[in-house]
C-alpha cells in the first residue's frame, strides 16, 4: 500500500534569515498600524526624557563652579538652592514624561499585539490544506503565541530604550566635548573598539535567537502532539518513548537558549569593561592635566558624572539587544506567516451557484502537496446531480485529497472542478459554503453548547431552525437524552460526547447548512452498532434530495451507493455501480472480497 506524504516539521516557505533587523522592524511597523500611529509623538516624548536626564549633570556643574566653589571661596547658598530647585523640577518633569511615554507604549503594544494576532490567525485559516499538511500545528501555534509574546517585550520596553539611549549617548559626548574637547575625543576613542565587538556579537546573537525561536516552535509542537495524543500514548504504553522525544525537544530549546545567553553575557562584559576603562581614563587625565585642559572642578565632576551615565545607556542597550534580537527573529517569523501567499483566494464578488443538487464535472485534475509526489493525476469524472457516489481505494490512493478539492480546501495544480457548470474557483465564498459541506470522519466540536456547535452550520440560525434540522433527521430522541438538551456543553473538542454523538452533531450541523453537495468521510466507521444504526438513518435522511460523495472505508457504503469510483495511486482505476464492479476482476473486486471475508470472520 502507498501512503500519502507525511507532514514536514517546517514550512518550505522559511523566512529569509539573512534579512537585516532594520528591514524587519520597518516591515513590522508598516504591518502594525497601531504601532505606527503616533510613533513620532512617542519618540518626541522619549526625547524629552533623554533631555531631562542630560540637563542634570550640566546644572550640577554650574552649581559647583558658580555657587559652590566660587572665586572668593564662599558658597552662594541662594544660587545653589535655585539650581537644586531647577534640577528637582527637571527630574520631576522627566519622571512624568517617562511615565506618560511608558503608558503610551503599553497601550500601543497591546493594540499592536491584537493586530498581529488577528492577522496571523486570519492567515492561518486562509492557508490551504497544502500548507497545513506540511506545517506542524505546533509551529503555527508558536507563531501566534510565543513569537508574538516575544514582540510584546520589545514594544513595551525595547522600543523606548532604542529611542532614548542613543540620544543620551550622543548628547553626553557633545557636552563632554563642550567642557573639554580633548576629554570628549578621549572618551569617544576609548569606547570606539566596543562598537565593532558588539556588532560582531550581535550577528551571532541574532542567528542564535533565530535557532531558539525555531526550537521553541518545535517544542510547542511536541507538547501539542503529546497532549492531543495522550489517550493513545497511554493505551500503547509508550510514555517513555514520548517522554524521550519531549525531553529531546526541551533539551534542544535549552541548548539554543544557552547559546543565545552566551552572546548576551558577552555584550554585558564588553560594555562594562569599556565603561570602567573610560571612567578611569577621564579621572586620571582630568586630575593630572586639569590646568592644561582648562577645566573647572565642576566641569571635571560633571565629566565623570557624564561618563558614568554613558555606561548606563550602553549597558541598557546591551541588555535590550537580547530582547531586540529575539523580537526581530520572532517578528520575522510572524511577518513571514502574514506575508505567505494564499493559494485559495476567493473571488470578489464571485459567482453565485444555482441551488439544488449539484452536478460535478472534474477534468484532468492533478494535485500535490508542497512536499512529496503528486497525489492526484489527470483525474476526470462526471457525477450527475442527485447521485450518491462512493469513493473507494487503499490508504494513500488520493480519495481524501479529492474530497478536499471538491470543498476547495486547496486548489489543484492543473485541471478544473465545475459545480453545476460553474468553476469552483469562480464561486463566491458564501455561495461555495452554501453549496458544499463536508462531514469529516471525526466531527470536531468546539468548547461550547451543542446548540452553538450546530449553529456553526449556518451562523445566525434561530433556535427554531436548529430544532427543525434536528427533526428533519429524526434525532429528537437523542437530544431529549442529553442532560440539558441542546444547551448541554460539548466540552473541549467534544470530549463530553462519544465519537458517535459528535458525528450526530456534525450531521445536524450539515442539515442546518442544507448544501446541494454533501461530502461524507465515512461518518460511521468508528462507532458502536447502536449509534451506527442511528447515524446510518440520519445520513439517509440527510442525503435525500442532494448529491452525496462518501469516502467509503467500509464497503457497505459502496454497496448502497448509485456509483462507485475506485482510486488507485492518485488515478481513477474503475468507475461504475457496485454490481458492475464486483463482477469484473480488478481492485474493487479484490477489496470487496477482502472486506466480506473480514466481516464474516468478525
């Protein structure tokens, strides 16, 4: 037997890891209107905070040279007091400006995260089945959770630091140069070697953070798989094996984080070393050559004060660099998701399909997932309106992929599908949803009431219309058995219901939608006999008056159908009624004989 291609760990559309940080930030701001809105006002507020901090050492210098150590040797208490009051006012102003700026950034950060999450979730649900087949769901989950949270730390704190710290550094160097240009040049020369060293570390830190973000996505994917498959893991006693896989993913994330932290610690060492070196140089040169440099005592104190303050923004920049690198890496991945091309784009306004049972015309259909060989090749078929069709074939033969193309969960690479004479690509999204509905093998339910889950079939449907859908399938007896009727909670993923009961909800949901084409992925293949009978009767009532395509895992479905289409290795191998196909040697005769034998043995 052949098998359909297995999902890949990562999307083949990997983001360009060589894209520079500034380019990513520019694209990120453009994609986040909430952050771009008023960004210059926020920067201006940050500038006022920086200027307030720069004013303090200047006023200290003037207080010392003009009031504290005047030529007469007497302290001008009044002048010093005025300078102290001015300093206090500036510090208070800077504190208020800092508070207002941080508050504004926090609001902008939350608005930005809301926008990005909305865009990311919207893109995830617009991606075709080809993307979901080759991207582990944990990685998509990481994009809309962990990666966006990494952005939050940058927007809330890092952005403010990048606005204020460069201004502080440049401003302090300018003031030092005004006091004594040799000291200003000396400080600049002392700090100069730190820049290429930090840049060298930054490049490696960015690569390390990219690897860390990827490792986080893989770890979340492993956790998601372990939680979702908990019952299977326990049933087969493979806890140790699964724990080993989880441990490996955790260790990989741990190792990548250690590598990133190693480079971050180097940045701290570099900044602290050059800050201490610069302070020592200014202190020694300033004291030894004070007369030759022509600087007053207050200017020397202010110069040392400024050198100490320079170390602060540099260290802060070094600290925020790690957050920025992580944010840039996360932002790049989120933007990659948002910018990913959508293969299945709905036309606007699109064509409205005629109502009633659907006539299906498939011509030269070929399809492949992003990774792996073609799963459908040159498939052509015509299904009259109102026909009950069974799709039969071995695992991996392409029958499920064919059904997904009928729903337009993906588009074929070549060929066409026409529903009632209209190319499926030309149908409006609403018309396609009203025309085609698919009931999967395991009906997915949301953590809501059963009534709310049914209403997903037609949003806005009234309780009366839901009741009519229940009555149409004659399932009122089942609803009456529920603890609170349709107000009963389905639980997460429908865990409060059995597999068969989840399928009943899915069938009622489809009845409420009332499509002209109903696609069933063998809804009765994994239920008990009693529920099987209820499902079979409900499906018969639901199938009346519409075209039905069933993916038949059990050949009793094929026996009851009007037409059987047999898939083999992505192609239609046989097509005809059950009686016709079972009478001639071929795949269907062999599959039917095997099924009859297995049924008799059981």
